[in-house]
C-alpha cells in the first residue's frame, strides 16, 4: 500500500470519526485544534487505525500523533517494518 492510499483511508476514517468533510482534512490538520478531538476521539482513532491497517500502535507512539501527516507517517512506517 502506498502513501497516497494510506492517506486516503486515514482521511476517510477521520471524517467518519470526527464528523468533518474529507476535503477539509489536510496533511497538516491538527485533530485537537482544528476538529476539536478529545482524548476519547484520539483513542478511538488509534483503535480504528490498528484494525484498518492490521498494525499495533503503542501508547507512547499514539501520544505523539496530532496531525494527519503524523498518522500517515506512523502507518507507513509500521507497514514497512512488517515487510
């Protein structure tokens, strides 16, 4: 799966989870400041990411992710590790 495919899936997930239009989600979008995500949203997003991409994200990694780019980078790196 390439970066563009990962980004599209993540944008759709964020749209569904946070109730925002996919067009409003940019690479540098911050979930908390732009979309009012709270800690429960963050946990649910990470759980969905784990299910969607069949990866495991530890708590320390998850705490550092606040942007779309951060999520895409994390998933891309996790998928590369598994190859």
